[in-house]
C-alpha cells in the first residue's frame, strides 16, 4: 500500500503533469512528419515500398498511426489521470478556504510591511463600523472581532488557477471524444447528380474507434450547379475568384431545401458539416460498340493535375463487345498544342478538348474485387492500333464523334463540373473550444486578481481612540497596497496619519502563514 500511495502521490503532482504534457507533445511530432494511415494510406504504402526496412520498424512502433497507437494512448491517459488527481484536491482545499472566515487580526499590525496609524474622533464602534462598510464596498470579505475588523479578497485568483487547469482536463476529454466518435468522408458529385449520406456512397471514409454507422444522419444533397470564376486580366491571370455550389438538401420524406456551399462557408445539415474542398471537370462521353449498342454513356470524372486544370482520366466500357474497351487521356479546359504538346493554358473551360488513346482486350469476368475508377488494369489489354500499326490517338471537341478501327465510336457530347464534398461530424470540438475559452478566462483571473488582506484595530488609550491599519499582499508587487491601508485608516476616521506606509515588501511570504487565501 505504501508503494501505491507513493506512486499515486508522484503521478498526481503538478511536476509529473507537466512532464507528461511535454512527453505528449514530443510523441505527437512523428505524426507531423511520417505519413499517417488514417489520413493517407496511399502515402503510407508508397513509403513502405520505398523504404522496406525502415517501414517495417515504423509499423512495429505504430508510427504510421501515432494518435491511435497504444503508447500514445498510455501517455494520454496518464496525463489525464495526473491532471484529475492534481485538481480534485485543490478544489477541496479551495472550497474550505472559501468557507473559512478571513484570518484573525495579528497582534502587532505595525510590524506589517504596509501599515498606518492615527487618532480618530469617532467612537470605537463607529470607527469599526465605518471601516467595515468601506471594506465591504470594495468586495472584501470581513470578520468582525473584539476591537478589530479582518478582511480579505482575491479568492477568484485561486478559482482562476483551478479553472485554468480544469480546462486542460476538458480539452483532453473533448479531443478524446472527438477522436473516438468523429467521422469524415469525401465524395465526388457531378452537376445534376445527388449524394446520400450512406457509407456505400463515399469515395473515402475515416472514422474513430467508437463510430457507429447509425451516427450517419439520413439526408440527400442534390448538386444542381457549380460556379467557378477565374481572373482573366493580366495580373494574377487564372487566380480563383469564386467557387460556389448551388445545392438542395432533403431529409427522408421532406421537400428539398435550396442552399449554397462556398469555400469556408460549409453547409450544416442536422449537426453534420458539408464542406466544399475541390472541383474539376467531367466530360460526357458515349462509347458505342461495333453492334451499335451503347457500352457506356455519361459524365466521367477527370482529376486535375495542375493549376490550369489539365485533367487526367480514364473511361471504361466493360460491357463493350466483342472486346473490352478503355480510354485513357486528358481533358484540357483551354487546350493548346505547341512545342510542349497538348496542355491547358487557363483553368476555365474556354476551349475544352479531349486527347485520348484506346486500349482493348478480351471481355473480363465480373468479380467483387474493387478496382480504381481513375486507372486501367492493362494486364490483358493492348493499345488499339490503326491498319498501319500506329497507336490510335485522337483529339475531340464537344459535339465530335470518332470512329475506331474495330467499328466502335466515341462521342464527346458535352462537359460538366464536379465538386468534392467533405462530410464530417466532430462531436467533441465544441467541448475543446469551450475549454480553450475557459483557459483564457482562468488565466486572466489568475494574472489580474490580486489576493489582499487588510486589518484595522481600534482601541481607546489615554482618553483618545487610536486606529492602526495594516495589510499584506500575496503577489510580489505592491501596487495599491499602501493606498488601501491609508484609505482604510481614513475610513475609520483618522484625519492625520502618524505614519504613512512606504511599501517595499508586500509580505507575500507571510500571506500563507495567516491562512489560506
């Protein structure tokens, strides 16, 4: 038991809490430099492929998921326990201090660093009553004694310290709650299409360990239009000026409501945030096989590769017969062909064109294995060639059709824009934000509230009523202490002071010996 008591005492000391906080900060550093699997699994896979030996050790140490590793959780829980163990006893001590009356008046007030004395014409009861009234008007707690009044204020300083430390507990709790219960998903939606908040609809989805699919609020977002405008003048040509998605949102069985999503102005639906984080182009392409059957038709998402939105993409026609067909190439919103080859010179669709090559092969058996929609598995495919043996490559503008050597046709009928939406729920962020505000408020109280104790004694001696006032300040500065002592003496009726305090020492080291303040 003695060992456990010693361990608990060490763990709940403020020194240990500070050490653990420093260790937690150091432990978080690898998460900023090493790719993290929950955020970017592709970068993690690439890192392991490029550095197999180092990647194996990183995997063993949990460095690819720092914030979800057992050692990080252990430090986090120890810090949380240490802070709670530090704060609860302080709260108990503070509660007793608030209920405890101000400490009794010292026998020799003239020995205090700040003191003043003089003679009053008022009677002893009247002088004490006037002094007590003056103290109460300045928010001092008072204690009436025989021939004296003791007073104290500044309890909010310790309250501020407790609030400041308690805010760290709330902050850690809020971050833990958010990490466990939050989710974030991303989905690309083409103009004219819709997205329903369902796991199967997301292109990418990440969630905490405590996430439950029932947390997903049932709603649908219809993307009616996306507006993008760019600077066309000579200065900052091509710079973004406006990105706006006009959408409609609908709950099950309800009428859709029109809304707008802009950068830094997310849409909030039933406690869920919907951010606009990306956009691009989706050319509308139709592939017809040699029998005249439409193998595929519709908008195809192309991913931008540069600031002028030169976009790379593939079009797959697995239902084409007699051969499987796939197109690969570029969509250029403002196409130019020069010595650099085909490229876009402006991000807006001023001269949109497609530059494609064709791959063909035997029909593939459909399986449940996932396959990327942004790349082609070319294992059993060959590039289609002309009768002369040259690879089939062509250039299309909107409305044009090209005939392929096998009798198939490719039509580029139109283009649309797509938007990338991020749907997220972070239930613990409000608690983290509140804790930060509490920390600022607590720090302000602890810095600007000055604990102070004042005493005044009134006694009849040799036919006169003599007043002695004194004070102590808990802080190391003496601002206003001498003035308060003088004002207290004058409030008791002293017209002329026998001694005016020149405060050079606040008596901070004596403050605790007079009681808890």
